[in-house]
C-alpha cells in the first residue's frame, strides 16, 4: 500500500510515494539515492543508519518512512558544507577515527546529536550526580556513543576526535 | 589518560577520508544502477536432508515479483571445486541456512514478502552439529589442506622432558565460534549484458572474485568486471566470494539485463559468509629451574564443515615462538553438518596464541618468574624447527619497551590482592606474532599524465586498512614526487591484476609491486618522461624467501578490573608495542594496530556464536545477541612500535600490520583477569559468570 | 513483511475505535520494537495506527504529589526531565541504561512498557516458541537459556521481560492508565505484565484495543534516594543479565521502608516483596541484605545456562543496598 509523503533531506524538499513497509532508511537509500546513512543491521543494533531526525539522533531503520511525513532529515552528507567538513568530521579525519568508513556517517550524526544533548544538560547512565550539570569526559563520551558499533575498532580515536570537536 | 597516543609525525590523512566522513563513498550496494531488481534468498530451515517440494504459487502472485529461482529452474553452473559457489545445483541440504532459492522483485519489500510465501518441504536427515572430541568426527587434515604447514610436528621426546621438568603446565583452553561481522554486510549488484557480467561487490580482491565467478558461468575472465572501490570491513569474510555472489549472478541471468541487488541481512551473515571455528587446545609446557622451556606441546582440535573443508591450524602458533628442545604440535579437525568456516583476522594465530600465551602466564606463576622475564629467557637465536635466521626479531625490545611504558616493574605478582572500591585490579602481558607474507603475481601500471602528474593503477582493494593512502605514499616516494602528484586507482578489475587483501600482506605485496613498477617505468622512460608514457610491471621473486624466518612481533599489556560483586570485566587500559618492519603511514598504521587490539578486547570479553546443536545454527544471530565491543568497552589503548629496518622481507621493508594487533590481546586480558582475581578462566569469552563467587 | 494500512490518529477515541474494531490492527509509537518484529515476521499487523501525535507527550506534576507521564513521552526526554532526575533517580537511571541514545530518542513510555521478550527463539520464526506460536513448544527450556527466567517461569515459557524502565516503575509502585472501548481503567504496573503460565502468548493483561495513555508515579518521597543497577555483558548497549531497582528509607541505621524490583529474572519486572519484608524494620547490615536476597531467591529455579543469575542477583542486590544505605547514612 502506497502513501505520499514529503521529507526534507539535507535541506532539499522531497515528495515521494512510498510503500508503507518502507523504512525511512530504505526510502533515503533506495528511493532518494541518499546513501550516507548506512544499513549495518536493519534492527537498531549497530547505529550505522543514525540520522538527525527533526534535530535529534535517531536510527532510521526502525521507523517507517510513512510515519515521518513532513520530517526533517539531516545526514552526515548534509552536515558538511560542500568541501568543508563539520567540526566533528574534521576531528575524525585528523584523528583517523575510522577505517572502513561504513559506520562513520552514523558516528558523525550520533556525535553531533549527542553534543546537543549534552548542551541541553541531558544526563547519561554514567553521570554520577543527576542533579548536576554534565561534564563531558571520556567515560561520558564512551557511554553516549555506545549505540554506534565500529568493527574496525576505532573507538579510542573516535573518543579523542569528539573530545576535540566539543572544545 | 587520553585514547590512542599520537605519533609525532602522523603521516597523511586518509585520501578517501572526506568521502567516508560524509558518507558519500560508495559501497557495493550503493552504486547507482538503472532500473534495479531486488533479491531475497530462500534458505534451508533444516540442517541436513533434501528439498522435496517447492510451491511458489503464492509468491509469484505478489505484486512486483519477477522471478522465483530454485534448483528446479536454475541453470547448471560449471563445477569449479567450491561447494559454496555451486548454489541451487541440487536438492541437497548440507547445513541450516543454506541458500536454496531466491525471489527477485521490483522492491525489497515485495521480494521479502514473497519469499515468506514460498512453501518448501523437506526430507530431514539426522545431523551432527555438536563440536566435541569424538573419534567419529575427528580426523587429521591432509598436509595439503594448508599450503604452508603440515598439521603435525614432533621433535625430541616431549613426554620424557615433561617428566623431568622442574615446572609444568598442562591446561586445556577453549575458544568459541566467532563471526567477523564487518559493519557493511556482504552485498552485490549483478548485471549481465552483451559484454558479459558486471559485479559491484564487497570483497577483499576483485580479481579473485572474477577468477572464480567467470569459470563458474563458463565465460572468459575478460567478460567479467568486478568493481569494489570501497569495502566496509571484511576481516577475512570477504576473502573468497561466497554463495550469494553466485546466486545473484545466477538470478541476473533471468532479468533481461536488469541489475539484481542483494545485500545479506545481518542474520544471514551468521550462516553464509564463514566464521572462525571453535577450538579446543591442550597445551603442555615444561621448564627447568630458570624457566627455560624443555618441552612444548600444543594439540588443537578445530571445527570444520562436512560440506567444505577448512583447516585452521591453531597449534602451529607454538612451532616458532619460543625455544624448546622437545616439541610436539598436532592439529585435528572435527567435521560437522555446519556452514563452512573461513579465515578470520589472524586465523590460527588469534586462537593459538591465546592458548600458548595463557599457558606461558600459568608457567610464570607456577615458576615464580615474572612473565615478561620468562618470555625473554625463552627467546630463540634462530627460528625453531626450520633453523633459519630471523629476518629481524624484536620481541625482546617490544617486551622491554612495553614493560617500561606500562609501569610493569611496580607490579606485585600476587594474584587477587588489589582492590579499588568494588573492583579487583590486575595487569597482564602476552606476546604477539604473525608471519610476514608476500603474495606474488600483482601488477601495477605507472603512467605519466602530464606536468609531473602520475596515474598509478593496481587492482588492489582498500577494505579500511589504508592501502589507498599507503600505496599512494609509496608510489610518490619511488617516483620522487609529492603525494599530491600521484593519483592512485584501485578497487576494480579495470586495473592490473592484484592479489587479495589478506594475510596482512597487502602493503608488502602491492607496495613492492608499485615500487618495482616505478623502477621499470624509470628504466623504460627515464626521469623526464613524455605525457602518456606508461609501464606495467610487477615485483619479482624475493631472493631471501626461504632463507629467513619472517614475522612481525609485539607485546601487549592490559589492565583489567573485575567487579567483586557481579563479575563484570573491564579493560580500562591497554598498551601494545610492535615490531613490524617499516611503518609507511603512522596515522593509518596506528589504526590498524588499535583496531586489531580492539577486536582482541572484543574476542576476550564478548564474542561467542552460540550453536544450538538441535537445530544446527547460531541462535544469537544478530548484533544484539552476538556482542562485539562497543565504545564503552574500550578504554585507553596506547599503540607504539619499535623502529625496525628489515632488508630481507620485501623491497619496501614492510612486515604487515593488519592482524598482529589481535594476536595476544585475549591472553593479555585473561592473564590480567587472573592477576586481578586469582581465577584462571581458560574458556573464552570472559563473561561475568565465570568470575562470580 | 506483509502489506499493511497506515493511519495516523488525531485523537484517542478514533485511535481506539480504529484498533478495537480490527483484530489485525495495532498501535504504533516509536516503533523500535514493533518495526523490528514486523521485519522478523513475528508481528504481521494489517493496519498500523500511529499514536505519536496524540496529546500524551508531557510530564506533569500533579497537586497531590503524583507525577503523570504521558504515554508518548520519549525515553530520552523522560530521563532528562528534572522532576524525574530529582525525585525518582531510579527511573532516570533505568531509562538511561536501556538501548542507545538514538533509540531512546524514538522509544516511548508506553512502547517501552509493552516491548516483548528478546528470547532468541521467540525472535526466530524458524524455531518453535509457545509465545509466538502457542503449542509449538519452548525451544529455550532445553536450549540456550543463559538470558532466561529463574523466577515465575512455566514449562511453557522461560522468557524474561527486557525493559529496564518497567523494573524501576515496578519498584516505584507506578500505575498504568489505560483507555479502551469500554472506558478507562488503572492497572498497577506490577499487575500489567503476566507470568507465562499456560498462556505465554499473552504478555500483559491488556485487551485488544486498549491504549496506554499515561503512567503515574506515587509521591514516594524516599525515592529521591534510589538507584538502578544493571549488570550486562557489555558495558553499555546490552540487555540486562540481572538488574536491581531499589529505593530505601533509612532512619538511624534501620530500614524503615524499601522498594525493590528485579529485572532479567522473570517474564515480568519482579517486585521483590519477600526481600522487602525481610528488610523492613531491619538494621542496614550486610547480613540483612544477604538474608533479604536469599528470601527472594528461595523460589528460584535455574536452567542449564542461567544458574549464575542467582548469585549474581544476590550480590548485586546487596551491593545496591549497601550503596543506598551508605548514601543515606552519610
């Protein structure tokens, strides 16, 4: 069963007719050719499909496109200004925070969303005092970025990169 | 302490870095193709038997379905000796999850839905998927099962030496089935046209894929193109093409030129693309009063598949590591009705060195000798068994440098006596080793474009290792031009033939090829070549091959914390110091070591594919059930290396760094966990219940 | 996945009539569990009614001291809510221990409560499972059951409930507000989830068409000293092996009131009433903590792979109580 929806993707308005079964991730990748968000597991268990959905990081594989009519999607491609990478991307390049690159766009969106969450004062499971404001140390970054698996094992560099980008 | 340490001269950033951080680098499934169709496989739900009937009526009625393919309507493939590639050639089922058909449709959604509607009936036969030491299933692999080593080795009299030894260890270690799980699932787009077959494929060597798929379909190699500019991790699972490539190409025979796309689901990856087989290893060590080994015995039993033999040889880790006058090494296989195992990062070494280096720690404890010192006392002058000189061997330097940097000398050797809050704290060490391999047969083309710009082509692949960057550097260095003046092309059969990315041999093999091709280019065209001047050449045979024993070495140090109440294990700190010949690009090389060590942490703490022998399949077949280390599981990981100039290994002096990082990590962590708790766990992974008291 | 119709509900009444009138219809919130199940073939709804735009997206402090949490409040928003962080830290911690940041941004309060077991056999349509297909048998009973129940299980099903949030809510004596075709009702969260018994296919007492609209927390002043401790295989982003939600009221070294619920042990969040009974009025000593744990775990029945859950729970409960009573005493 098809349904017409409108999505804002990296600033572009896209109107398309989707099968209700199509996830947001598949709509982006297979219908709109936006392949920056990756399919690593298709079940919310790896984080490679993470995008900023209406400003917040979200796994795009576990939400149907049809449920996101009129939503705004920003991918790692949209975070860069042409040749100029976003500061998180710049820091990942400098710190070699990736190898194969397949988890990377999800790591980027997740990190950008995560830094906003910290700015809003959101605690994490490792935040000692829930009443206090959050200080973004390495344990906080590790915990908050644990929804993004990296099989190449670049975590140590990813943490350093995010720490630098946050400064 | 911050994450990974940074080299003073970091080397260029990854050439394809911008494309990767923005997600614009195209992986196999992402290549824009006109009018694609989507494939969803049909897979066996029994472990052994045969398909007796297939009813495709309901599936064919689904809107958008273009083809239901089974062994009834699949064309005959040419037998090329690889059972994995011989898909849909009969009704036989050799393992659960085997490919037995496919639905091809206009959308992924329709294909998946229609596949659910295909009704398959089976004749079940008894199966055996229970890995165990039982004469019914255990055999000795042929000597030619592994091209490099015979399965067994016997020197001296191990039993007599053990009987006389001052200190002995006799311990059995077990390692589980592990799955590679690269983040990019195996994926392929196949399209046939008048010129032949084009595959956009995720692999570790496009030429190898072509060389196997072309004869399978009975076509000339020149009529098959394989394009793989970016590969989202592989770790051995993309080394050989698996059944899905054949299946997709087979389906695309029926679609009148329309491309067929297929990406495996994560769950399918637990059955169709190989795994590290489980092992059961007995290690017996005997030492004299000073801790010098007088006997080394290592017997390994590993799983293989009745469907397709894969002979891993974990016990071979003990052939050349330490000096020992008496030595026995045996490798046995247990054949079961399971999918075929394959190479996984440091195949043999990862599991074998876990056993040997854990046993060395046990020996150190029983002899009351510091484990770093124990290893230094057993350092061979020439390679054991072969008697060859080492091309270079800097394990002692790695151990000493690592011990210094880690603060090893302040260590109290007593186990189970340090506690910080709820956590028991310990440290451990293990040595690493991996052979330095060189794969012959690669070619590179060097072409002077104009104005000092060069185009270098080699059909290598960058699976995340940084080969695109390292080869560009090596080409620029040999050409004596800036890195920016070299444009490197790889990742496709459009480029000259190259060996596969494996065995940590990529930079050694391809780098030597590029350097030798530049020499040939200069010989032919001089230092002021005309525009369009071009030479294709490869590297010759290494005159030192067979004259020296060639390995990388390393020493790994781990701090481990074990929760006194819950048994949870944490690794807040690791240090790896390696000696691996020339390091071409410190920035990307560090990531290779770091990545190997991180996968080693994952192996030590988490990885375990649980087989339910009643069904014959892995039950925790997704990333929520099969844990790989997440960000919070990895603390500070420091990586460094010893400057090492090795004139013998190959023309670029590179020893290989892709796999050694995972070798020894699990032992270092297990040894540290023992130091923390006094509990010796000999069964990976180190899950909390094993430390509960 | 079979084709389905999708409708976005604009008000509760129409949502309820859309679902209750159609046995194949289901509500969908954040989707993190239902979409997963549809992909796995476990759930095959013919119609989805999207409730995320219903007006249940706020957290209100009520005049009587209770706190009402709307059913569509996202897990991440709830965990960040100041009133939750200050008055019910156990709930904030439980939420933050669940899933990952990007999933918590999607997952809703109602959906989290109603998520289904992560039993591998339940999630695999090629293996028998009484919960998925009544009467087909339980594969876990004699299979891989490391993550399975040690309390309240039956011969038909040994699955555990995966939610962290629900464990904290069980400890807090929260109520679930439900609206259905026959009107509203309130179900204590401890009675929302069922034990498997002979009907493991039924996770909860909800009837088809009933919609969770809110969760209410009682005032419970001593819950400001509460804690959620989750033991798992990975340091983060993993389901609980065992978990403990606890709140303690301590007066001069004596436990005067206490709430405990356990996760990872049963088909439902396990309210540890036996442990509470031992603790209430007792001195806050290691001996009491162990006695309380033993009392609760006396009924435990372990399987091939999950024996460890008994000592792990005992130790974790003692550890949490130690910490909470140390905190309160200082």
